[in-house]
């Protein structure tokens, strides 16, 4: 889990506030909509040349 990095320009889109401060994800948190699609896209990019 949390292996796919969130691009620095998009990290502000994951910002959330708690009583302890404001935070943003640096890695894709599972449970977000389209996480599976994003992960598949990353795998296709990384291993696309290996497809038979």
C-alpha cells in the first residue's frame, strides 16, 4: 500500500485538516476513487514494454 507517489503539483488536492494540523498525502492513499485505475496506469507505464 501507499506505493504510488502523488505528483508534487497535485498534493494540495489531497489536503485535509485535523485538530493537530493540516496535512497532504505524498503517496496515493487507498480508498480514493480511481485509485485502482491510477495504480494500473502506473503498472502499464512501468511494465508496458514487457507485454506479450
